[in-house]
């Protein structure tokens, strides 16, 4: 359930458009395209905002691939437990994160998000190195 769905559940009169959950990814499809402020009455307002699907290239400080695993809270208990100290958690043998996914301790959709963001962060790092 996304932010728009939650807002509709709180106040059905808002009638904010929502999309179907992707069967493949198990998450929403980013229906909200702009920020909209809703007046709930009694000096109470709430904003519906778009989600994000990727890193923007306008960040002052990029997130590098090696920093990304620690940003996933469900990965943290498993970090440092991999066979290799430089594990990227992308399929190396003895990867504690991947094993936690297989045991159901980390949701596959979260792991898929990590893989996608890791790819983007790696591309950004390569670009930064090439254009120094």
C-alpha cells in the first residue's frame, strides 16, 4: 500500500488515484507524479508526494555502492557475516544477506530494490571515476 492508498483509507473523500500493485515486483507503480496538499479541516493539512524509483543525479553527495547495504535496516544484522569482507551481496558464495533472503528474513522485493539501486550506484561511481 502506498502513500495515496493510506490517505484514501484515512479519508475516502480525497479520492486520490492509485494504481495496481505490480505482481512481478510486489509494490506500487508510482502513480503520484506531483506534490498535492489536502485540507483535512481544523487547520490540518497533509501532503501526498511521489515516491522515488531511482537515485537522482542532482544530489550533492552521491551514495556509493559500498555504502548502500547499511542503508537497508534489514541487512544490518547480517553485514560482516559474509565469507568475503568485500561482499557486494549480489551473489557471492557465503553471502549472509543472500542467505537471509533465502530464509525469508529479508523480503525478496527489498532485496530486488537493493540490487537495482546497487546497479545505479555502481554506474554513477564508474561515471564519476571516468570524468574526474
